[in-house]
């Protein structure tokens, strides 16, 4: 996320230009000059970008910016297109850790209604993070009612705790590969605690599976919105802090946002879901032409000409 504080110039648009980018996995091609001579290899990259204006701005209409710029590794890149926002369809995965506390069972109805409110044409997957492989209750479908009905209350048993919530999240992210490039997001409800490789693996700074989940999300252009929920059994406060820190890093580095209510289970998820719904209504898929084709991490920065507000976008991606 980046905070911006410059003059703002915004115009209402009914729709955005349809993108033809193919995401981070698109084939590289050669850019040519006027005489047709090859200059350098380039590649299209698609990232999720969310613009959040102050609460006093109209919340029912998204204001698009006429001076958006993207920098990769410090160099300005050419924006090819923006796609969606507002009521444009999106691809969303609902991921729930199966051993979260039973008090959150009553929140399933609210999550179901959240799914039903998605824009028409959206595609939704419902899955549970648990021991072994993830349990997919509903593959990606455009039938929002069907997806909502395939939610179930979590088992709330330590016996089904996942080996690593982030390894499971990464497995779920791979299923976006078969989906259209465009607006993509994950709603993750988890404690974020990963001790699969010892206590050190729970650290937000050094978690192995956490980093792999971040890399996969950035590669596929998926913003992760996470909600902290404690799991059954008493957890030490250091682990709770690490779990929340890990969720915060996962969301922050993928263009999403993390939500907490102290270290206890939220009394209700309604406010969090409303906030996420508001953020998703402002999310669009931005496709630009990357001039950096080397292997490794490429840092991304998005700036816009607005007076105040927030811009959420991935910190970069690994090629």
C-alpha cells in the first residue's frame, strides 16, 4: 500500500478499457523502433490496484485517475490498459481455515451474503484449509448462489489443522491459472500461525511458506484480503503476534489488506466484510509493458495524481 498526497484530478467513467494482457506468465516479445529494428525484450504484467478515497468522497461511484503512473525497478513503464472496478466481474477465492474457533460458525451466513453481493459475472471458489490437501467445496463457478450454499461451518478441531496455512493458500492460488486475467482476489480467514518448520517459520520476516504464497499471489496478480481468526487450543501470545504479522505482510505485499480485532475472535465479521466489499469495488487490473525480463524480484510502485487517499498494489513480483 502507498499513501499519496498530491492534487487530485478524477473523472467519472462508466467502464474501463478491456485489457488484452496475459499476466505475468505472458509470452515475452520484442519491442521495435520506427524502422522495425528490435530494441529489447518486453513482457506484459498485470497487477491488482485499488484506489481508496476519503470517506467524504462518494462511495457509490468510483473515481478514476487521469494521471496514473507505474514504475518497475525505478523505471517508468508503459500502461497498456486498466480493466474493471465498480460492478465489473471478478474472480474470488474464499479460503477458511478449518480449525478456527467455533464462535465464528455464525458468520457463515454473512460470508454467503458477501458472495451474493459480488458483481454479476463474477467467479467464486470456496475451499477449506485443513490437514492434507485443501478441501474444495466449490470449484470456480459463475453461479454465486451455488457458491454461497457450498459454504459450511468450520470443523473447529485441532485434528484438521493444516500443516501450514500459507502452503495451503499457495495450493489454492494455483487454481487461478485456469481463470481469465482480470480482477482477482482471495478472502482468507485464518490465524496466520505457521510452525510447520519450527517456531522460526512463524516469523513474518522469514516464513518460508509465507514467502512462497506471496510470490505465487504476485505472479498471478491476486490481491489477498485476510481476516485474523484464532484457532482452537490456546496459542502463545508470541505466536499470535507472529500470525497477525504474517497475515499483514501477506496482504500488504499482494495489494490487499489485513483485518484484526485485537487477539480475540471478532464478535462479527460484518464490518470487515463491508470494508473488503468497498475495497473490491475500487479494485482494477492494471496491465503494463515491463522492460525488465531478467530473473528475480522486480519492485513495483504505482503513483496517482490525487489529493489524498490510499493506493493498494503489490510490492512487486518474482520472475
